[in-house]
């Protein structure tokens, strides 16, 4: 057993109990001083940050949006196209591209700010993509206008000269006429039906013709000439009530019209003569080879009509 001279008492295997107790108390005091100092420093940092946030003014609505006045020309150019009540014409597409391009350039020229950065981030996509979409046959002008209005309300202060939506405008822009669907669409199936009847009549006349035109007697020749005149007269009557093409025609309807025109020409040429002798004489075998082609043209016209939107 050892003896602690500092405390004049015996010390056990771990040492003097009094020395051990004083050492533990000293460590506890030092630890307490460290954590009190750390809490003071950390608390000061947090408090300073909170004070900075509290004293920093938050941006108000006026600082988050732009004054539309410098952009009035480009905005009105865009809206002259987006708010047109009829079909979007080639001139409308030019105006739309021009106005969006000017707006995009104008936003880039602004001094950097929160409002400028926010507007440029969102308008960049709209100004770049929309002119490309407007050149496509299925461009949805109503959806584009609604996106435009949402962007305009989010990034510009309201102005009395902004164009506004209306139920009447939306109905006009989604109407059949605005989508390029012909008003005389009901004439297409009527013409196709009459072409089918004419093709059947012409096919019957061709079936009665001999393969060799030298075998054609005068009566048969007269019947052929009469049948050809009847078909030509019927084609002329059909064309008196024929559907008409127009600028801005929806692409599927444009194809339906072109295929209908091809079928009409095909049927009109079924009874034309193919051999020239002293007089104009048809050849039966050659004439009959035209029938399948004319039938295929009629079928193509029916298929295109079925694919056209209503």
C-alpha cells in the first residue's frame, strides 16, 4: 500500500481517493467551460444569420415582374397572330415569328434583375419553339394563346392594351373553318358515288368492244361514241357541283381533294380512243386495262376522305 503525502492518507491500487476526486472535478469544470464557449459562438452565428434574414427586404410583386411598355410593339405583333379569329395564314405565321423574335432579343438586352432572369428562362422556350410548331399542320393556336396568357400574367404588369381571351374567340379558332376544313365537305362522297356509277357504265361499254378495232362495226362504233359523249357530259355536270380547294386547306382535306381530282380524271378517260386510223377508233383490250386503275383511284379518294378530320 502506498501513502499520499499531499493528503497524508493511504492510497489504494488506483491511487489516492482524494486526488482522484479532485482530478474528476477539474475535468468536469473544463468541459463545462468549453461547451459554454461553443454555445455562445454558435448562438451568435445563428442569431446573426437570423437577423440578416429578418432585415433583408423580400422582393415585392413589382420587383418580380417587368414593365410591358418597352415591349409593346413585339407583344402586339405576337397577339395580332394569336388572337386572329380565322385560320392562321402565312402572314400570321410571319408576324408571330417576328414578334417572338423581337421579344426574345428585348428580354436579353434588359439589365440583369430577378424579373429579367425569370422572364428569360421561361420565354426562351416559348419564343423558340412556338414559331416552329406554328408551321405544322396540327398547330393548336388556342393552347399556344393560353400559354402566352399565363406567361404574360406571370412576368409582366397588366396593361390595358393586352388582348384578352373570350368564349367567342375560342369557338372561332376551333371551328371547322379555322381548322381548314372545307364547308363543302358534304360534296365529296356525292362525287365519289357518281364516279363509281360512271366507271361501271364505262366498263360495260368497254366490255362490248372488240379487241381488234378493224372488227368494230358501224353500230358498235356509234354506241361507243354515244357512251363517250354521255360520260363526258356527266363529268361536266359533276364539275358544276364540285368541291373547291382553298388556301389554308387542312392537309388531309387537301389530299382528299387531290385524290378526288385524280379519280375524276381517271373515270373521264376510260372511253378515250387509243388507235388512230382513218377515223378515231377505240381499242377494246387497251381500254379495259384502264378500268382497274380508275377503280384504284376511286378507292384512294374514298380512303383519303375517310382519313380527313371533321
